[in-house]
């Protein structure tokens, strides 16, 4: 009764640039394209087309006593879902949504001596809502609940900070780290 045909195409391209003055840089793109067709009697999510694309750059610089690492990424998602009726009742309203964001990270690892390393990192993250989070309207037999999507959801965005101290010997490793993550527009089931 609950049957759909999901076709997905994933792609990834990485280009490692030649090292320049100890800078090691990678450029890339990745993403996916999906198309969903409902073929069952019951509908949990509408038929949809999804296009995801991400462009990124990552670079590292090695120093005598440390490593500097940073990255920058742009993401874009386009979702088009179809309206659908269930009997005389409208089950889904057609939607066209676009999501985009720039994410970044910057970190440094400092070797205080041959056994002790200090690390710091700051990052900005992003997650677009899924098709189910935006559009669900039906009984999800796998979770034994009725799910309603929220078409007006915004993307999650986060700031993350972490720091750590690592002591490493041939047969012993001890680490201490602190982590803080603040997420705005957090998406959750209720």
C-alpha cells in the first residue's frame, strides 16, 4: 500500500591543486538529484524532484610546530513537490522551495612538544530540511505514528567551537576536549 520509486544520482568531483609554498588545497563539487514517484495506494510524502549542489574549497598549511586548516562551502538545494489528492481531500499542496548557505571552518593544531598537542577549531554549519520534514502527511508504519511536515521550515544553522589537549606516547594516549554547538532553527519531531 505504501510504495514509491525513488531515483537518485549522486556526483562528486575533487581537484587537488599542486602545493604552493606548503599550502595544500582541494577544490570540489558534490551533490545529488532525486525524483520520487508514488506508486502505492497510501501516500506519506508527495512526488518530488530535488536538486542538491555543493561547491567547496579546503586548504591546509603545515608549519614546523603546527597545522592551519580551513574550508569554505556553498550549498544550494531546490525542491519541487507536487500536489496530490486522497479521495476528495487534498493530501499535499504543491511546493517550490530553495535553500542556500555558506559554511566555513578554521582550525589550528599546535605541537607544544613531541608528546603534547593543543587544538582549536571554529565552524559554521548548515542543514536544509528534508522532504519528509517539509511535506509528510500520513501514517509512517515504520515509526508507528502519523507525521505532519511543516512547509515553512527554515534551514538549521549552527556555530561550533571546540578545543582540545592531547598527550600521546608510544603506548598511551590521553585527550581532553571541550565542545560547544549552538543551532538556530533546530528541526525536531514533536
